């Protein structure tokens, strides 16, 4: 995985959500061949030491590791299966310590419904051929059984497992792959335990937004918690003046509030809009805690001039703060894109709500952004708050967030659904480049895509995406495609 992102580098003002994240749980077991132990003195001990070195290397990565020892006989493999299942794991590393017969693996791959990754990291860069021995060959035989294990996985009705091939030391490519699988495990574990709230309905004209909540649970494991707008209203009415003032200070300490420029519907942040945004932020945080949510998709208009309309149209500041600290939120009640944001967040690459805006045919890029919510943890520079006199296409007015995401590589993920009712991942990589954006109180990022903007847009749209997508930093298309594979969901990378 390229350009890993540490979200804590940006200190977003935010009150803690309901509970700390559960770390990814990854099991690791080594494989070997029991007949070698009597033939080659000390080999088993060397292999166990090699497995300990891998565990030490893994200990610095973002996951909790459980060591299940060495499996060198079919009986041990059968005994291991219930232990792996009972451990509530998100992913398993099989350490290919030396050649091993596939009966040490067959029942394991058949029995598990979580990803198994074959790790073949030999200790030596190469054999010293003049001093080589069968003992040294076996010590470095990490890849020897890979074809056998792959073939048996297919015969067990499983996909060929992903593999990490390289050396145990001084191998940056292998280390990045191991880290990527740890982040993938965090995504898979988070999805199958996640609670995503849902309020209201998609804007009734947006047919691409409608989603069967049961199918989200079926394919992702995530539970969709049906919530009501009045639950946030109840929290809003309980916010004290002190809590509102403290939230206002938090917001002003992080956002810039410039004078308006060219857009007549924008103005400098108004005190009334800041007050509503601050009070709504506190109410939203308390609502999240009470409902024990891990994300939220919402759209609710309410009666004109009602408190509930005021609140539900002024969630942008609060939901941007929440999204930036690991609690993805989507406006327009877009549950599918909320899942996409969740995936990017758990990968550690951000994830901001986006759609296509105008194309710049002079310079060859397309603006990608939205009117909220946004992930300000991946902003380029200090994000801006503007007061908008109206929200285009929606009721309401108030404070809105404006920024572009970090300059450099970016990844997009759209989760769409097909005529057959199946989900589909549509993925692309591009570049966020330096330059001005419209001062409209919305996010906008200058997105450059290969081979050119016209061809890219045609290729993207031909895959049938939703008009929303998640926008993250770095190039991670291959990693996201692997996640889709583990979820048995079709994935297309648009080039």
C-alpha cells in the first residue's frame, strides 16, 4: 500500500465517540513438515525462531496478533481449526516457514470464511551456493509449497490465497504488503461489527441513492440502525450555553472565516450560523454516543421554519468534524457512499464525500467535491467556513465547509448496485494538484486523471457508478480491489 496516512497528524477538534475502535485481530501460524525434524537437527528450532522474527516485525503494525504456533501434521491442522474460529479473527497469516505438505493447510482454508494470506519471507537474500546444503535450502524454502497450497485451495472451492513473497529483512515492498493486509483486516473487522445510522430517505429524485439496508448487512455485515431526526432535536434542546460556547471555540480554533469573494450567496461566517453549527455539533456528538453508531447517512427536510429543519440542514460542520475523526457521514441519505467512506477511513486514507463538478478543459482536470460532509483531516491547508444564504438544491442556509484535499495522489471509490441487485466497487486513481478552487462554501479538488479528462469521465461513467463517491489520499486501488474480492463483490479499476 502506498503513502500510508496517519490521521492523528491533524488535530481535529472533536469529542470522543461512543467507544474506542476495536483493533484488527490477525492470527498467525507457521507450517512445516514433521518428517524433517529427525532428519535435520536444529531445523525446527530455527524455523520457530524465524516465525518469532516475523511476529516481532508485525508487532509494529496496526493490528493485534495471535500466535498459533507451528502446524506440521494433518492432526495439528484439524485441531487448529476450532481455535482459529473461536478467536474471532479478521484475517490469518500462514507463515510458509519451509516446504509443508498441503494436508496441513487444506482443512484450514476449507473451514475459514475470513481471508488467509500466505507469507513466504525467506531469511537469506540468496543461498551461498559454494557452502549450500540441504539444511540451508529447507531453511529458505518459503516459496516451495506455495503452488501446492494454491492448488489445494482451488480444490477446496476457495480462491487462490493472496501471497507476500520476499525476504524477512530489508524488504520494503514486503513490509508495505504486510501493512496493507493489516489495514484490510481493520476494514473487514470494522464492517462486520459496524453500526451505521440512517435518518430519512434519499432525495426522492435521486434513484441511484436508494439502498436495501438488509443487503448491506448481507454483503458487508454492517448493521443499519434506523434513526429519527427528532432524536437529534431532543439532544439539541438539551445543549447548555457553556457547551455551545465551548464548541464555538473549538470550531473557530480550527477553521478560517474569510470575507466572501465572488459568490453572491456566500458571506462571512455569521454569528447566528456559528451558534447553530456549534449547538448542532454538540447535539450530533451526543446523539452518536447514545445510539452507539459508527457512521451516519441522513437527509431530512422537515417543515419550513421548524427547529428540525434548522438542525437537519445545519449538520455540515459537526459531521465534517466527526468524519475527520473516524465517524463517516453522508448527506442525501447515501448509505452506499457511507460504506465507501468507512472503508477509506479504516484503511487510514481519509475518505471525503464527493461528486463531479465542472471540467476545466483548458488545463484538463475535473473539480471533485460536494456541499458536505467532508473529511477535514485530509485538507490542504486550513479549511474555511462560510455562511451560505441558501443551499443549492436543498432547503436551508447556514455555515458550510470549504477546502480541497491534500495535493498529491488520490483514490476514488464508488459503491453502486446493479440491475441484479448486486453491489459493485468502481475505483480510480488520480492526482490532486495545486490551484484555485471556487469560493462557494463547498469542497472542490482539482482532479487530474489519465489518459485525459474526457476519456476518464467516459470510462468511469460507463461502469454505472452512483453520482457520489469517496475521495481519499494516496493510490490504493489494488488494496480496495482486494477488499472487494474478500467480500465477494465485483470491482473495476478504471484506468
